[in-house]
């Protein structure tokens, strides 16, 4: 049985994007272009190169976070993201659930909505353990809070060990603050590293 708290009208959605197979940067750029069609005021973080976690014997990932405003039901967004993954050749290996993938899209947040169901959990239950999610997320909104507790996601990021995350592109950065402004405010605290 699905438990839901909150409304799904006119909220900002955050999606985590990842790829480590094929032309990962090109795949994420293509995914962003397709996602823009479904959301108002779309925004995307810089792209990051990140070391794999859990299943270590695979290439580095390219990660980013996309956000936009929507009235689309969360389960419809789930279908949109899964269809997009499939169009990019996503194969799900039951023996390697954390293994390589052409495109992975996770629904991280849907405003303050909380859903606990068998097929979908919002907020994403593991996002606060993952710097490859939190660092790009905080690039888009450094003051974002966990809906249930009100804790800043920046506090979770600050408490995590270094997980090997490097800026690789600022070309897709669509917010008003410069990288230097954000780095001064919180970037060094979270252990972000700009690739030379």
C-alpha cells in the first residue's frame, strides 16, 4: 500500500541523472533536452565525474541533477523517466543492480511530497548518503531541506567522507550564481573539487 503526504500540484521536482556507458556526457545532454519538454523553468547542475560506489569494478560515472516545475503526477514522471532510460538502451542486470548503465534517472524530490510505495519512494531513500547526488543537488539549491525533518541537505553532505567527485562541465549551469559565489558559500565545506 502506498502512503502519500502532501499535494502534487505545482511543485519543483529534482531528478538525479547518471551514466557510465557509451558517450555519457552526450547521453546526459540528450536526456536533459528531452526532460525540458515536460517541465517549466527547467534547470540543470554542472556535470560531475564521480567514482563508482558499491560495485567498484566499472567506469567512472557522469552525474548531474535536473529540476523543473510540474503538475504531473509522480507516477507519471516515473514512467517518463523509465521510458527515457529505455530509449537510451538501459539494461537492468539483476546480478549487478549497481553495475554499469547507459542512463539512470532517479526521482529525488517532488516539492515536500512524501511517498512510500513498493515502486516509488520520495524523497529518494538513499540520496542523503550519496555525494554524487547531494553535490549537484546543492548547486541548484544550497538551502534545500529534507521534507520530513527540515534538516538541510548541506548538513548531510558535510558529514560524508570524500567520494571522488570532480567538476567536468559548467556549460549546462543555468542558475544565476557563479561557481565562485557558490564555492565561497559552501563548496569547499563539502569537499567539492574542480577538475584541472
